[in-house]
C-alpha cells in the first residue's frame, strides 16, 4: 500500500512535510535602508556644496562699479594678502602665469579674466599680475570688488 501525498490550501503536504514546489518566492524589496542612505548623502552634499565654491579666501575692496556682462565663464585670478597668485584655486608662480593662461585658454586671447586682489595686498602685486596678463595679449581683464554698502 502506497501513501499518496496531496497538497492542501496552505501549501504543505498532508503528512507535514514540505513539497519542493510549496516554497514561495519573496518579491518584496525593503527600501528603508536605501532611503536612509540617500538622506545621509543628501545632507552631506548640502553641507559640503557651499564649501566647494568658496575658492581662495580674500577680502575684496568695496566699490560702486557696474557688473561686467558676458556670455562665457571667465577665468578667475586671485592675489591673497601675502601676494600669492592663484588661477582658480591652484597656486601658481608669477613667472608661470602667462604659460598657464595660454594653456588653459587654448591661446584664445579674447578670454575674459577676472582679477581678485585682497585689499590688504600691496598694490604693486596687483599691477605686476595685470602687467603680465596684458603683455601676454589678453585684453578682457576686469577687477573684482564687493558692492559698496553705502
């Protein structure tokens, strides 16, 4: 006499043993850890984004000049209080300034260049940098200042 096994509605056999077809595939995804990770990344980016755009810290003089309008993104040269020169955020030597500008602009002499000079730096440092830029043939050079509060 053989015992035949039949499945009831619960997916288990009558004898209490599991049939190989009775296991169900779990199709649910737990998204809670994913949401937690995304929220942490969002907070990290919100905190670090303002820090990445600051560049070299200088205290600019205040003036009432009108902003310079243009279509292209200008290169920014910065001179800090100690007279160190930065192209964007990279420190460069004054003797290498023309070569770096030519390399970055692909020798396009009509590239706009903004010069930011700390108000505590020597005026001679600013003029030395401007002299190098203009002698290299760059004609669109502007000085950056803070708007006058008064």
